[in-house]
C-alpha cells in the first residue's frame, strides 16, 4: 500500500495525541499535522512527537490532508466537519472518533461534498486520565477499533483508511453504525447503568446498608466495579448514545422481570433454565 | 471458656464436614459426633478427621450433645430439628447453617422445648464443589459467619455458641434474621439476578449479539462473572430467600428507572450526581 502523505488530526487530547504518536512512531505518514485551539497543547504534542506541524486553524491544516481524524469532544465533531469539508481536497477521507455513531454518520454523510468521503470511527481505547499529557503511542495496541461505513461509502476509501488503522495493532471491526451503537450500549453502557443502580440500591436500603457493607465480598465487588469509574465518561456514554442505551435498558428490565416472575412462581426447573442460559453464554464468551 | 464436651453435626456435606474438620483440628470439643444417612459419607468423614464417632440415627447421636449443628440441605433443617429437639438434653444449643434465616427462626423458635436453645446461623462459606469430598478445615477462615438470635434467645447460650464459632477464624456478626435476609439478598442474590439478566439480554439482542461478544471486554466480564457460577446454588438462593430477593429486586428496578429517566431527560448534572453517589459508596466499600 502506498504510504499516506498527510494526516491531519483535529483535537490534540488523549485520543488525538495518541493517534499522532502511534502514526509517527510506526512511520505511517509522511507528515502529521495537529490542530488545537490551545497552543500549549500543540507545543506539548510537538514535544511528545505526536505531530510534525501544527496549526490553530482547522481549514488551513486540513486543506492538503489525505486523511483527517476529528478527535474533538463528541458535541464538536459535526460542527468541525462542517467547517473543514468544503475546503479539503478531492479524495480526502474524513473520520471521527466519537463513541456513538448512528447520529453522526447520518448527519455528516449528506453534508460532505462529492469526492470527499466520511467514514465513522470509534477507537475503543481510553484511560482514566485525559488530555495530551496522558497520550501514549501504545494507547490503541490490542484494543478494538470500529469503522462504520454505509452502503454509500466508497470502497477504495474504506480500504485505504482500514489499511492505516490496521497498522496500529488494533482489532479492526467494520460494522453498521446502528449495530455499533447497540453493541456498545449492551456491553458497556447498560452494564454501567446496572452497576450504578446496584450500588445505589444498597445505599438506599437504610435498615440493612451497614450490614451489607460489612458482608459484601468478591461477588458484589466485581459486579459493581465499573460503578467506581470516571463519572464524566459515564455521563457522556449515557448522553451520546441515549437511544441505544434506553433500548438496551428496556430489554434488560424485561429479562430481569422474567427472572423475577420465575422466582415469584418458585419453579426450580424454570429458574435453573434461566441461570443455565446465562452461564452457557458467559462461559463461552470468556472461554477462549 | 470451658471446653465443649460433645458437638453433634447432622449432615456430612461440604459445610458439616468442614465444620467437623475445623473443630477437631483446633481441638475445640472433646468429641465430635457426625450424622448422615449415607454410611459411605460417614466413613469418608472419619478418614478426613471430620468426626470422632458417627451414627445414622440423629436422635441417638444428639442425645448427649452440648451443641448441635444442623447442616442438612435447607428444606430438611426444620424437620430435622423437630425430630431431635424433644430428646436432646437440657441446655443443649441447636444451630443451623441455612442461607436464609427469618422463616427458619420463626418456625423453630416456637417449637423447641424449654431449656433447649435454637440460634439461627449462616456460615457464608462455600465452594463450587460440594459433599464431604470437598470439605476442608480451612473453609471458614476469613469468611463471614452470622448468628441471628432473637429477643427471646438465652444470652449465656449465645455467648457459648459465639465462643466456639469465633475460634474458627471467622468474622462473626450477630444480627436479626430479617436484616440478614435483606443483606444477603442485597449483596449476593440481587447481583446474581442482575448479572444473569445482563447476559441473557445480550443473548437475546439478535442483531447485535455477535458484535457484542466480539467487543465485550473487562467491564462486561467483571459485571457478569457471577452469572457463570454454580446453577444449583443460584437457584437455591432465589428459592430460600424469595421474599427478601423480590423486595431488593423491586428496589433495584426503582433505582434503575430513576437513572433511565435522567438519561431520557438528558440533564448531565443530574446524571453525574447519580453516578457520583454510586462511585462514592463503591469506593468507600473497597477502600480497605
């Protein structure tokens, strides 16, 4: 595959900075241009070898780019792409790093001019820390990186972007945006909501709270571990992927209510069947 | 404290066998008598030094006992105590090892003759394995052991039983039966129901199941770990502690529905407050 000439990265935080560092470390582009409104972040990114050149002007920085990563906070992704897409060159591929995809993809796809390709992306990497200071060239190694093309996406462009991202030592998956949103809601956002509700239920059971805190052991600890994570990250998961999260929570409640009815009815065989079903899937998942 | 003369243990499974082994290993009684309907289990228990003498007759085996542990399956606890309590000697203390307490305690307390004391017990120790073969003298070390006396319980008898159990290197708690049942529902049975429902929800989300299985990582793994545990143990938790489990699940659903409404409304500050509440309690719990 031909080496990419210019990669532009808009947003020099944890993800943008780490992308720049990984691309430069593996020498995957002739030039990496970084964009931020904060000149100090750009200087730090330069010191960390996350970029070759920098600019505070996204239009200037992207006009010669072959691939543009938009790694701003999620609310700024669509406005940023609107700003730069009229002036990027023909054949430019724009991708983002937002953690929910259906809304962004449908918003952007109708907006980019002919000859410019937008492909939604989601690197499932993160850290409790944030900002360029926390960026590292190893951030993506072994993590999942998802691309969400549509039926309209140019196949060659997808191949070119996949080629670059595949070299970051990630597990690359190419799936529809709606499936992506449902899947991350199911394996990440729904479990967080459930863990939070578990802890808060204990918190609110006044007459037994102290005894629960005393008796709780490894089962409760593991089931609720993610409730002790970063609050801002959790809040953003719920806000940006709202529709899929609410759907998964509805389905979760239906599943829990089924089990509740079986417990109420007290039929041991039916309770066992429900437990067996979960045990089998859970065991298969982590058997490898 | 005066050394106990005779301990009888009815039921030579994992718990009964391990109790015998621990009591004999620490030399806490002059004699341990084991009871089982299965002579092979009794022979194996003898070989493992879980008992000094054995019998298949619970009446014969308990008539001279100072303390009787009833460690049969939960459904057999009340019938067993009914059988032996008329013939045990005055001053005998009977305790059980059932994992829910309110029902057993109220059933038995009105039933034992004057001069015989029943005190509900729950050693919170277990293993994926069961039976005398899995018994070990270390089973209780560092685990919680709960006693659930009532206002009618003889104080001296409680002191005597606590003295024996305290020497098994357990964390002994003395709490009312109803609080016990609610607490174990909250920290053990409710989380199991929730973990099972989480896995089954993923299982039933046909259009995204495969992607979920592919993307699931440490968060989902930990939140659902207990769903891969022993099915019979789970089923018994739900059957024997039904009332408390159903109450905790109702309160859990109310807590989850509150979070759902906040996600629906989309107020970031309120979502964060709910996450902060859980994070604080969870962090305090396992901060050591």
